[in-house]
């Protein structure tokens, strides 16, 4: 529907001053120290008022690692003051829409960011339900893919009229496994393990920076071996798609609060951040019940994330 700017102006002019909101300011984390910022605390519904899943690790005012990129991530990334040129890597948990839909928006936006070094992007291998990380990027950017005009972000494009990318995306597939796959990238250390998310290849990720470790369960039904990664973390982000009272088929995909408690109960972490809310877990009454279940096992801070929240690593 088209809206006339003149009528919008007069409507705004008639509002009390307190209701006439100025443009939202940039939502930056503090510029000293290491933080994880929640860019999207929602899931796939788009009705919670939260962007779909995404987390951003900051160090001294620079965005270093992006974890997942669901719908809304690209806008919130910029709103947070982040630059694609600063990123060391992108980590993807799995290829469901609410975790990857904004990758292509970020990629296109980075055309204007002046990045000049390759950008590694790590994600799971594929199967018949979802492509692996390398295949996903090929299906987006390959000459036979959806956006061949952006092929220059993957390889030297044969047609000089294509967008001239100043750098390349470098996708890597990681096989989900019970024993974590670990690797280093400069001063960053990464580990991933099979998150068990129905039939879709999925990774739980940990990132270590300045000797502090963030662990993100991702969408996970909570296999017991994730406990070892949670035990070593300083801060944990757990996905909370189910209330404790839920019973049904989605338990195959996600943890109820008592399952999260089993994973995080012995952790040395000082903060447990809950995220990936659906309508059924986003209400304050359900979150109070969730808090009670978790507080019986996890004795430090339990937070229910909102978009743009920053937590020290
Ligand atoms: Zn999800």
C-alpha cells in the first residue's frame, strides 16, 4: 500500500512529542573488550519482533566473527555499526532459512565495504534436505546458480560486466561429528560438533578469543556429548524453541529447558543466554517457567536475549 508522505507528516505532527521517535541510533557494543552481540534472537516465525538467528563477536570495536545470518541479520549488522571488511570468518550452524537467508544480502552489501582479503565461511556438509556450505555458495553464485552476476565473489568471472568483487568468499564444509572438529584462524580458535537437528546436518560452534570461549548450541536436540563443549565455555548461547510443557514431534529438533539444563548444568560459564525464541517461548510467563527450570541447575546469570544485546565474553 502506498502511503502519502504529506499525510504521514501531519499525522506525526499531531502526535505528542514523546511518541514521535527519532531515527534509531546505532546499536553498538562497547568499543573496548570482547563481546558477543545478538543480532537476531528469533527463529523462523517473524512474528516475535525479533530478527532470525545471528550472533556477532566483537573485539575492541571491530566485528570479527559472524555466527549464522537469518532474516534481519543484514540490517541489524549495519545498525550495530559492523563492517564486512573487518570480519575474520562466518560460521554457519545449518542451512535452514532462519539461519542463512540474509547471507546473500550481506554479500551484496559488502560490495560497498571495500574488503580486500578472502572471507572464509564454514558450515556443515549437506544431504538430500539441505546443501553443504560449498554447494550452497555454488548454488547462489555459480554461473548456473541464482545470482551469476555475483560470481566474482567466488571466482574470476568470465564476463567483465559482472559485479567486480574486491575479494572472494571461501566456503568450507565441516562434517558434523560427536568428537569436535577444532581449528585455528589467527588468534581465533573454533570447534564444532554435531548439534543433532532432525535430519539436517547441523553444527554447534564454540569460538575462543582472548582465552574466553563462547559456545552456541545452535538448533539442537541436545546430544549428551555437547556437555563437554558447554563445560569449557565462559558464556553459552542456548536455543530455546520449546517451553517445558511442550510435548510433540518438535522435541526431535529442539531442547526443552530441562534438556538445556542437562547440557549447561556443570559448565564454568558465568552467563547463559537464551535465544532463538518462537512465539511459544517468547512470552514473559513462559520465560519465567523456563528460568525456574534452568536456575535449578545453572547458578549464574541467565539472560533472555533481545536483538542488539551485548554480553562480555
Ligand atoms: Zn532455527
